[in-house]
C-alpha cells in the first residue's frame, strides 16, 4: 500500500530504500507459549436399577443398586473428561479408560487402598492395567495366600466367609439410605475435616499438597546473571558536556490537546522523575525560548511527530534555529493513524516509515551512545503492546537504530525465512540539518520505551536532565508475630527468608529485611508457627528490626499521652527481653495511623519512648497517585514516602492473586513495581508477614524484580538503614522538609486514621487575608457583630490573628491550629467560622498552604493606595517603639539599599512589598478560582461600611442578612464608624487604630508614585480581567498622577 495524496505534506512519494515490501511481511520468529492450570475434579452421581457412579476428587465409584446385582464396586481415577467422552457414557456419566474393579461384593475380601493424584506424583499413580500395581499385589497376595501374614492393611485370618457376612451386613444397612444424601454428607464431612485439619494441625499435608507445589520461583535469566551469578556491568556513559551550561533543565512538550493520552503519559513520567516541563498545544506560536542568552529548555518533545513536520515556516525556522544555536535535541513520536503507510518518506529527511504493524521480541543496540539508564544485551520476548507500531528504514549515516523488533509471525507468515530486525526507535545524529533527534515508532505503553525516553532526555540535553543511577532499597516486613493461625511463619519459612535475603544481598549490597514487631502476639499461632516465632528470635541478628505498637493498636485512637506511652513501653520491654535491637530510630505506625494526618501525641510518644528520628507512610499527601508521594519533617522526625508492591495482607497464594500470576509478573517485568524502583532514588517498600508464609510471594516478587533490574538497567542497587535513607532523601529533596497540611476530610483513607474527636466542621469557611494597615481589624470587628459568624479564639501572642499559614506556627501542626476553633456546643452550631490574619496576603507559601487545608474557603482582601499603606505601616511600627523606625526617616527607610543593615532592609521590605498587589493576587489566584475571592476597596469600607458589609454578606451567602445600619454609626471623635452600644455611646477600636499621622513628605510621595507605577498598572489590568469589580477611585488617582 502506498501513501495517499493526502499525506504529501508529511510524506514524499519516494519509495523506501527497499522498494519491495516482501522483507516486511515475511520472516520466521520463534516464540514461546506459556500455559498453566489445574484440573479441578467434580462430584457426579448417576443412580439406576443397576448401580450408580460417584466422582470424587478424580475418583469414580460404581456401587450396585438396591437390587443387588453382580456388579462390583468400581473406582476410577483420571483427568477431566471431554464432552465427547461424556456423551459416550450414558448421557454425561463419567467415563475413564483407567479403572479398577475391586472384589468384595462378589464374596471376595475387600482389601484395597486406593490413591488419588496426578501422574507426576511418585508412587501414587495408576498402572496401565487400570489398578495401582502395589494395590494389585496386595490383593493378589492375600487372595491366593490367605494364610500369609503380610503387612497389607485390612488383612484378616477369618477367610472369605467373614468378608461375605460383613458385605451382606453393609448392604442391608444401606438399603434404606438415599444415595444422593450419602454422597452430599460424605462431601460435607470431607470438607469440614480438611478445613479442621488444615487450620488446627501443626503440619497439614492437605495444605502442603494444595499449596507447596504452587510456590512460584524466580525465573529471571539474562546475560547479566550468567550461571546464577551477577556480572558486573561496564560503567554507564556520562552524557555531560559544556553545552549543558547554556540550557535550563526543563522540557518543552508539544501536545495535540491537553487531554491526549500520550501527552498525559509524558507529563506523568516527567513528574515521577521530578523533571520540570512546560506543556504547549501544537499549532500555536512557539513560546519564548531564551532568557538572557540562555536556553529555557534542554529538550523539545513532540507528542506527534507530524505536528513538527507540518509547522509553518516561521515557527519551524525559529525552533530549528534555537535547537542548533543551543545544541538542543528533539524527541518525536510517530502517532498512530487509520491510514497505513508503506515506505513513506519523512518530508525533508532521508528516512522512511512503515506504520500499523504488529511486532514482537524487542532488543536494544548495545553500541548506542544514548543508552545510560537502560542496559542492552537481552531480548524482551513476546508480542509488543498495540498493533499500530511504526518502523524506520534509512540510507544515510545520520541514522542509527536504538531499538529493534521482529514482525509478529502469527500475523505475518514467514515461510521459514529469516528476517532482519526492524528499527522501532532510531537516533538522528544531526548530520542532515545539525539537529539531533530520537524518534519513537510507538508511545510509552511499552515499558522499555519509558527507559529509552529518559535516556533520550539525558543524551539530548547533554546530561542536564540526567538521572542519578543510585537506588537504595529497604523492604519493611510489617506485623511480625501478628496474624491469624494458618497465616504466620513456620520454621521452613524463616529458613527461606534468610536464604532469599542472602541471595538478594549478593545483588544489593547491605540488604537485610527490616522486621516490624508487635510483642503482644508472640506465640499466638499453632505449635509449628510458634516454632517459627522462636526461630526468628534465634536469628535476630540476621535482620534489622523496628517497633510497631505493642498491641498493634492504631495510635490515633489514643487521646491520652500516658496510655499511649505505656503501650510503647510494653513493646520496648518485650524487645529487651527477647534481645531485639531497639536503637534503629525507626518506627512504622499500624495502618500508618497518626503519621499523616499528624496525631501530635504519636510524635511526642515516639520521641519520649523510642527516640524515633525517621518513619514512613504511603499517605502523604495521598496514597494515589504514587508519583506524587512526598516526604516531610515534623517535630524533628523525618517522614519518608513508602511504596507499595502489589502485595497486601490477604495476598498469600499465587493462584488467588488478583489477575493471577501473569498480573504479578507484569508488575515485576517492566510494570509498576519495576518502574517504582527506577523512578525513585529512595525506595521503602511495605510488605506483611503473611506475604512470607504460604506461597512466599514477597520473596518471589523482590528477588525477581531485583534480577530484572540487573538485566535491563545500569542502576546501582544498594540498601541502608532507615536513618541513613532519611538523611539521604532530604539531601536530594531539601524543598520537601516543610510539611503541607491537607484537609483530612478530603480523603476517605485519611478520615479512617484521624481521631474521632476532631472535625473538619470547625475549620474556617473564609479568610480575611490582609494586607496589613488596610482596615482588616475594622472588618474583623464588623463581621464579629453578625449573629451567624464566629471567629477563632485569640492567640496569646498575636491577639485576634492566629498567623498559622505564614510563620513558625505552621510547624506546630493541624492539631494546634484546630485548637483555636473548638467544637461548638449544641444549639450554637452552624455558625460561619472565619480567621483574620493580615500577614497572609503577601506570604509566599501561604496560598499553597491555605489551599491544601481549606480548598473551598472564600478569601477577603482589602486594598488601599500602596503608597498610603507603606507610610501607615512605618508610622504604626514607629508608634510601637521600633528602634529602626525611630532612628530613620520614612524616606531613608524606603530608599535603603541592599547593602544596608538587615533590620533596616527588613523594615523597608515590610513597607514596600505588600503594596505589589497584582503580584500577590496572582499567586492566590494560582490556587483559588476568582469566584472565591472578594476584593474590598479600603476607602469605601472606611466611608461607607454598611454598603460594603451588605455586599460581603451576599458574597459569603450569610443568612439571615444582618442590617449593619442599625449597628454602626460614624464617630466624629475617632473619624470612622464604630459599633453602637446605646443611643449615646459607641464602641470603637483602640487607640492604635485610626491614629492621625503627619502627612507624608512630598519627596517620598513622588518616589512611591514612580515605584508603584508598574504594579498599579498590573493591578488595573487584573481587575479588568476579573470583571464585575469596579476600579477603585484611589487606583485611578494614582495612575493619573504624573511625577
């Protein structure tokens, strides 16, 4: 098929280097098929005058009917029958070619021990004669030599006569019984016996028969693990060059739409690896690419390569020139399309593509300079995901394959001909137009492409976007000694744990399992499981240890510090008694309770009892998506992100794993678990004791994934104690030390691990955010008059302002903040809670913090002339005896240089910075929608508060409406409105409010006019953009005044 005329803009009519498509549609590729299963036996019965047939666990029993008859008891063992077999045997009654007729109902002794099993069980199969050989010999010996005294079971010296009498008695007793009832009763008794024996007995052969053979074993083999021993890899290439110094470590991504699938995949991959990026919709003008002679982007990515090839000349030339000038590379993906192209040429390039192919068996070019994270040398066998792959052909030295694959021979017969590999990812060395590129024939659904994408970013950015190749792994085993009978560790499980640990340590230096214990449940299993507990303690020095709670209780359920500490002390006493180390400085709370959302009692008890310095949780800020999990430090305890591995307390058997073994192997071999380790420099995994018993899925999972990582990556895997991991983590991510307290009620998982004595209903529904010296205290007073509104309790240090989001109070935690909003008593509920802190307005971190906790809260801000506000702040601080304000004039303060003493610079900043209104409002609007923001004209609040308060009530939707005209009036002495107490008395603000200052000097006024000119212009534009808000008169005046 040839490319249609509609594609001439993208593809030329030139044929490929190989004009024949025969090479692409022939070839023989070996493939493997995997199958597994277990035939389950059924229970059937057929009753007739002549007899009945019963199938039980693969055995068939024919018994005579009520009329007696000459037929003997027939037992049959074998596999499930086909539909043809069933149809040939009395309409569905079981049939088997392997049967055994047992004497006993024909006057012969019934002395046969039957065995049921698979043909692979030694000494437990049926011979070709239809009867087990040992069974036949037993019967034959007894029948022909009745006087001999062998060891066969059931032999009797009374001869055939007694057997006949016994048989007649059995027939007589069973004549009146319904065979269906007997069969059902037999099955019920058998099942209950199996369950009882499996649960209560120490060593259940039934459990061993059912599960021991199903335990999966790691089957990862590759060149790097030859002879079972890891081969040390050659050093990964270093992509760094001087060119990286001229570009920022940021990616520019062109997408078709903001909702496109591949675009989201690219963005999520960049977020997971903490790579900065900017998204642009293709088709528009390219954004600004440079800043102060430095490139803003290290790599350009096109979700659809066609969008790059079809750019208009102006933007294409601009982008290509930027790439050449700053040595910036391009990554492009050939997007799937309905039209199939064969040998179509990329416009302007000696490169040809074939599309919509099904491929299999991917391998990498070991000589490619792009590979750094990814290791070549092996083949990813099997079909590749999707049927819309593109492959590349070329006849120019600029192109070098990075990845190959083969045609799927199930779709394209090869007639036995060997086919050359097809290039699915190709590197353009830039010898055609001076721009290096890496082009992908498919998206990121194939796991190997995710690694190659990261390597391409590193290579094309000259190492500016390279990832660190060191990965540290810690595997926590939670709930040691905790678990129901039948789910705990036995001695052989402990042996397997140690053996696997030793094998992993050969691949991961320093590796040890980290065991978390709850001492109360020691020796709470069966006899054999208790021996497993003992064996763990005999090998206590083989592992690392950390403490759970003594009784595995969730800490958020404690509201008394002493009781919480006592339970911790019990666990510590147990550890000391049993010789378990207690100095790890690490602990994990059961179900991560109390870590986040933070329960302050837990942090205090941890410090006092265990001197905990590091913990981990999967809940910060949320469990999902995993790529956004972060760490923080609270009360000098490092909280690290914890990862999941797909194993939970109930996943103990491979045949019961959700999705089956294939689903688990998919996660291991390039899937979620594999990628988790690739993307995270520090990996702390959560597992449970139950994952190491039964089928020992955790041992299989981690040994397999670590081997797979050695096969396909150049990552250097190591392990370290939790304390060292914590210190390393925050060196890598120092920006995460401060927590961001979220709203527990926005996450159902968080609600479950949050104290029932706490409530989100007490949190404020709106914030008065300032800025200072604009009338916020007056507004606070007016709002407090409203019967439906209530404010926080006063702060002993800052009076009515809590100042939680902008200072050190934030590190005291959510519990401290909520103490200012106590649960309201019955009868006063439903009041509209608010907080006023004027310092919030210009706080750099405040919008992010406030939105995390109060995403639905409304915001109220008051603006006056910024010059007037600056002067008012200076006079306010001077009236409070500030030595800097008293020793420097206002003009000297605002004109202070950056080399001035720090106290003077601080005062200058507090005077000037809050007045940059547009800048601060934009920061708030980056988190809150404009519908949640109310901007009040401060001059109007002063001159006409009644009208302002009516409008504010409508914005807040307060009911009932409060008539402020009956509660406020102008006070001539103070010069502003005050609360009416009675006909002759007003209640006004204190002496510090409404103070009359000397007028500002003309020199300072003119300088401030010029200083705020651009900021006021930006504010004017912002207010017009927001709409429905009249431009304040003071702003018009400031903009109209010339210097």
